[in-house]
């Protein structure tokens, strides 16, 4: 069985409507995803939402890592993104930027047989991370050193906005893939970059336990970490999945 807890908050000083991460959860189907829209691009929150919802609704088959599967995910996400924006009502200065498209990191997780989970597959591009806690061990993917998150991440591109739009094809990026085995008592955590970096930086202090211990005052707990400089002021998203 899978037990799921989700935590998120916008940057300190920002409203929920300005939250540019995205997440989607289908616990019964064993499908989960997080994405972090790039602030520098227009409508990145729309793009991030399109990626996570498309993956959870129709992920690539567990044993299929071919380029066409990624292309299908990209194409369906692009349709959602393009259809989710009222291009004709945008002022000219927004159109000039929006035509360049949107960018986002992405991490998707599939767990086979959620009622009796034994195996998972994770695909990712960018600096969102998957943490696998098993007994005293913690594994992280795609990074194991917090310093690797100091660099500009690779991103998924939506393709051009109006007036080019869906008429021009976009080649899928190369995604990193990880397979893993699960046993009772294991926990998987999907996390966007700011909280991933903090957990890697403090991994010997079991920061995931601190998050769960402060679950009831999550917002103020994360706000305190940001105020102290321990965590970057960014949109924060984490999904905890426990196997029982």
C-alpha cells in the first residue's frame, strides 16, 4: 500500500496564485509528478501544470524508454499548454515574450502495482530530485551532491507560442531514467530544487524527518528556514510516498 503526503508553498512574500511549481498525484495508480516552471519565461506555470497532468494521466509504459514515448508526452503537454493561454487577448509586449515559449524542469515517477509495490521508474530533466529512503540508506537521483544544484538546469521547452504555436514540431529532450526496487517501510520523496538542495546539504541530519515532524506548521517551518538563509527563497514542493 502507498501512503502519500504533499507539501507546497509559494516563495515567501508571494501569493498562492504566483506559485510556479506544479504537482500531480494519482496514488491509486502509482503515478506522481513535480515540475518547476522557469520564472524567466512567460506562462511557465501553465507549462509546468501541463507536464505533470499529462504524465499522471497517461505516462509512458514502465518498460519503454524509447524516444517516441517522450515525444508523445511532450506533444500532449504542448497541446494543453497552448490551449490554456488566451493568446489573442495578450498585450503586444506579452506576445513578444510569450512567442518564445515556456520552460520547466520535470520529474515523473511510476510505481507498479500500488497495492503491492515492488518496483518504480523515475524520469527527469532538470534539478528536481527523487529521494529513496530504505532503512538507514538514502539514495538521491539525479544528484547526490547539493553543489550540483548550483548550476542552470536543463529544461523542457514548450515550443513557440502564438502565432507559430503547434505548427512547428519540437524534438523531445533526453531524459534521465532510474529504475529501483521497493520494500515495506521504504519512502520515496519527489522534491523541487530548493528543498532538494537543502535535504542534500543536510542529509546526515535526516531533514526529511524534520519536515514530517513539522507537517502541521509546514508554512512557518519552511518560512523560518528561508528567513535564516538555510533554504533558498523559492517555490517549494515535496511529495512523500510511504510503502506499507
